[in-house]
C-alpha cells in the first residue's frame, strides 16, 4: 500500500472499515483487480438498518 506521503507499506492482509464498493471501485486501482471481483463489488448492496 502506498501512503500519501509516498511511503510504501507491505502486508499480507489489510483491514478496512469501508464498503466493498468504496474499497474496490474508489480506493484501489480497478486495472489490477480480477473482473469477477469488480462485478461483485458493483453488485454489492447494503442491507437496511433494523430499527428496535
């Protein structure tokens, strides 16, 4: 992962608190992702929050 200041961080896993749509379609480069993963990200829909 490259930080805004140009430093690179290497990791085998990354934990994030964003939706698949935000992660795969906004934050990561789409050209480097498998097409089936992009399809799943585009199809992702959040469930409505339950009240009570």
